[in-house]
C-alpha cells in the first residue's frame, strides 16, 4: 500500500526524534501541528520548538497554535485519515479525535497502563524498575487510557540517566510506531484494552522534586539520575542554603557527591565545599 497521509502532533525533542525514526522508515507527515515559539533561557530568546525546526528542514508545513481547538477547521478541511501524537503537550478534544477515519495513534514512553501521565521516563528510574518500554496506543479522551496496539520492552540498569533513557525511548518508540502503522491500517492488529486496575499515574516534575536533603542514599542516586539535566538535585545545608549537586556516583550503596554549586557561587569540588 502507499504510505498514508497523516498529521503529526508534537512539540519537544522527544517528538523530533520520533519524526526522525518515521522518516527513516519512509513516513513523512503531510502536516505538523505544534506549539508556538516561546522565550528560552535567562535572556528569554524566542525559540521555536524542535518539531517546528524539523518540519522546516524537511519541507513539511507547520501549524503553530496556542491550543489545538484553533486547528479544528483546518484539520477537517485537510481530510487526513490518520493523526499521530508524540509528546504534544496539549489534550486533544473528542472533536479532534473524531476527525481522522483511522483515529489517532500515540507514542507513550512506558509500558501502559503503568505510568500514565507526564513523567514516565523519570518515574521508571525513580522506582528502580528493571525494565520499561514503549507503547503505541489508539487515543481516547481519557489520558493515556486508550487501547494498546503494540509494545516493546527496554531493559534498564542502575546507571542510566534521564537524557540517555529519553533518547533511547524516543528512538525505540519511533521505530515501533513505524512498524505498527501499516499493520494497523490493514486491520492486522487486535486492539487490547488496558487493565484499569493496573493503571498507575505520574505527575509533572517540579523544581522542588529535586530536594534530596532528607532522602536515603538509594533514593538520592535514583533522583540524581531521574532529574539529571533538569531540574537537577540539591540539598540544604545547616544554614538553609541551597546546594546543587552537579556530579555524583554510587558505590557500595553510598551516594558520593563529587561536585556542587553552592547557592550564589560557582561550581566547586564537594571536598572543597565541605572543607570551606
């Protein structure tokens, strides 16, 4: 069969990597729907989302809207038979879900029904899971609750950090999606309803989640890996000053801090910090 025409909804780097994998398999969207440019960094430089950059580099039309409802009439007029969502950042209404003949497929970075929600990658590390994976599901209005089409398992070790797992799962999910599209459209995949009693949920990460002041060493190590890059981990010293941990390791059950940034100061070695 010819490659299907589909609209792709996505915003951050995860979605860009998924698009790379789809392209490698011969799938290109006819339209990309993404978020508006936003200020980034201390200088608040207006920056396009990674998916917009990808679309422009690959000659794909890009529609930026502040809310998906703004795209409804355009989507209806275009008539694509399939929508694909990967880390879009907005909830799609039932009206949008009903537009494409073949529904809306979603790439989720967990083995659903585990870790529905915003932080499945961090949650797998925080909970010390031995494996995680990718799920391709058909979207319904309830968050991450649609029927499962395919899944793949990704083993974890106790060294992997969020950026590493992020990249791994984005590529794994993109490949799995590419392998799923045509069998799904040909009616060769049986949809499997999720077991609601097994569902777990994960929240959006906040900066405050990086506090390791009162945690044990195992929890500190897991947080360090799960929050590596952003929001990072920190502790408060005896004077209530916030000390950011920038480098650490885990040896024989001990969380060993190597480098820190004391509040209001530059990065230094931890031994230098405690020697003061």
